């Protein structure tokens, strides 16, 4: 599955997760200077994240080993606030999405 739904020099749209149990749609827009992240858990919408792009200091993959074996993307803001997002299908795909988002935002690798 292609996790990057749209990628232009001014805008990147990323769709993560699955329809059930959780998903996230991330829109990074350089034209407006904002990041908008819409998350759902068990079909219920969670609070939308709407922050300036300049407030994002990291987009990383948090890996937890056995017995949990999870690999969740995390957005870290300048204020220290962290938001966990839905992962892609595999660890490698999640790492690739994080790498592309960091490159788009101009964050260090």
C-alpha cells in the first residue's frame, strides 16, 4: 500500500494505519505553514492536531520489542508534547514514511 497519498514540493499527505482499529491522516502544508493530523480509534474520531510546521521538531518511529513488538510513529513538538500515530503495515514501511516526512519538513535524519 502506498502510505504517501500526495507528495508535492508544497504539500504532503500521509495515510497511516488501517480502517480498524486505528488510523491517521496527516496533512503537512507548506503553503499554510500548518500540519493537520486527524486520528481515529475504533471508528471514533480523536482530537485533531493542528499545529504550525515550525513547531514540529521530530517525526520518529518508537519501537518496542517483545512481547509487544510495536513500531508507532510519533510527532514531537517544540513544547515537548508528543502525539502517537498509527503505524504502517511493517516496521520498514513505517521507517520509510518517517524518513520521507522528516525530509519534507527539513528535519535532521
